[in-house]
C-alpha cells in the first residue's frame, strides 16, 4: 500500500486515549494510605504518610506493601506477603471509593473525547479487579473500551506489551494512541511502545514530571482536547518518519 494512502486510512481510525489510574484519572492517595497502614499494622509497624506515597505506588499492591514494610524497618519474608496482600485487598475493597475522586476537568474531557468518537482505556499496575471495582463504584466504567491491570497480562508497565495489549483490547491502533500518566512507568511504557505520552504533574511521581521527558505535559484536563490529541499524534508520527529517514 502506498505510504500516503496508508496514512490517510490510519487517520480515519478513531484515536485511543489510554489513562493510568492512580494519580492520573483518580486522586486515590487518602484511601491507598489508609488501606496500606491497616495492612502493615498487622506487623505492628508505624503508619506511612502521604509524603511516603510517591516512593511506594506505581508497581501494584504487592510492591507497595513490600516497600512500606522496608521503609518502616521490616523487610518482608516472602511467606508474609500473601496474607498481607489479602488484608490490603479486603480493606481497600470494603472501603472504596472512600475519599477517592476524579481529578478536576476529567469528566468533561472524557465526555468531549467520547463525543468526538474517541476510544478510552485504562492501563494501570493496580490489580485489575481492584481497578474495575473502583471505577464501577464511581460509575465511570462505561467510559472505557478496555481496563487492564498489573495482573491482566504476564507483564506490566513499563513493559510495552502491557500498553499494546490494552490498545488491542480496546480495538485501537498504536499509531492512533496516546498514553496519559503521572509517573515514570507511564512515560516509559509509552516510549517502549513507540506511543506519544502526556504527563500530568498533579499525581504521585517522586521526581519532577518534566525530568521524565514526556512528549507533552498538561497542567489540567481542560487541555485534553481532540485537537491537542490529533496534533500530538501527527507530530509524533512526523518525527518518527524523520528519524527513520535519517537512518
């Protein structure tokens, strides 16, 4: 197929916007800290604070528990983890949505994108069951063509296969996809999948988001328009073509 014809056909494919969950779609910090502290209290450990959260989240509940225990001076024996994970899941499930809320402007942005025919998806390292339950209780599930978690595939972010598997489940095209997130895992998974990234600075990154070199940074979801997404996809493709031609 001629390149120009291929590009025109690709442009007719509805764009897909993939969101991270914690710290991107939803402000979950209060409930994560409460459930985490409930979990490590079983070991008699002192609670962690929100200031600690940026160093703990991003790799799923198991890693969060392991990191919290290590932070509080109790490196976990592997045999301890299953019971602690079960304790965390039970508490978090029972109390969600708790104080979790969507970030300002999110709902309006998603409504706008859906009105323009866009597909939306969630790609999170949170356990898929927890992600789905939380979105169900916030009545947000209907927005998404796919929801994948850290246990959906054999790999998880920042492995490209997690994001590309999410794109496939959503019926999207990687060439017409953007990834939005708040942390290194989100920017890296987009880079690894050769997909443009949008970073938000209001999440849980433990480093300034600009140091991660996302394709673009937005300060508020009011900036997430179909025009911006189309420009981002087009510019990213043009730069990829330029790099390919230079080889």
